[in-house]
């Protein structure tokens, strides 16, 4: 029996024809749409997401190792973090039009975009897990090399970690380390949104939002660092 056209189209995007189509169906059945809880629903969506996260990290690390032979471990690690975080997964999910295939439950008004973004990022990882189970390492490798190349090429230099940069800024001026605190946590369990505030002696507090606490901390650090570096530039011109 042939697969529905939608799944056949998704297979073409993924560059893989599934021997076990149930894996693909599981990967696009978000637990929010079927009442799944911590077990990820009856088909194990979250188990595929868990596996896909590890497969993605391995293949991207391999890709970076080959692409940047002169970079050290720290530089490669910063690249890896940026390429496997939710924002990168969301970008790939949007690029392949995953929203046309994944099933997501309604979320509260004002948080629809946030809920959909989280579901798309999670679904992208689940698809990678399904590819690995169905076709071994080569199946997700083909997809990841095709889908992540633009993200790799978009960063010619290793990205700077905002939290690390802010910490170094403070240490260079013999200031206490920045302090982070979650001020708001909104949204349903499958689509949370965190707001984090960062404080540093002698500077106004700054806030950032993200789909995880870590992402929100990075956003807050980047916002404060932008303010501080702007002040430094202004002082150097005067």
C-alpha cells in the first residue's frame, strides 16, 4: 500500500524512503496533538526526539571536524552549540516546511507562535531519530549535510558565546560575576517560554526570552553586552 502524498513529499525532502513508515508517522505526531504526556504519546515521539538530538550532535561535530581542520576544541564546541540549539533546529524546520506535516494541538492565545516554534524544533529532532532508526547513520547524515550547510557557511568565524563574553567583560574590570534569574515562565509544558534577567554591578539589568532557560540566559547576556560595549565605544570617541 502506498504512502499518502504528504508523507511521500516529506520523504523526498528528507532524502530517504522509509522502510518502516510508522517511524515517520511517529516523528510528526507531536504529543500535544494526541494528549501525550511524559512518554511522548503512544508512538514515542519524545523518544525519537531524544535519539535525534544525539545523532544530530554527532553528525554536526563530524561535519565541523572536517570543515574546519585548523580550529581548536573550544572553537569547534562554540560552533556545535550554535548549530544544535533549538533556534537552529527551528530554522531548518522552517526551511523544509515542516509545519505542513507536523500535527500540533492548539495553544493559548498569544503563545501560538511560541508553541509552534517549539513543536517544529522538537519535530526536527524526532525526524532525525526516525531517519537513524530506519536507515542507519547515512540516512540522517545525508539530510543534515544538506539542511545544515547554509547554517555552517553563515558563520565564517566561531560564534561568541554571550554568557562567556559577558563574564570575561566583568572579570577584566574586576567586577563580580553576572547573576541570572528567571523572572517569568509562561506557556504549556510542551511549549514553555522563559524570561531571564541578568544583573551586573554598575549596569542596568537586561532581560532576554527563549524556549529554554539556557537560551533566555544567552539572550539576556547578549542584550546587556550590547549595551555595555555600546557605552565603551561612546567613551572611546569622547
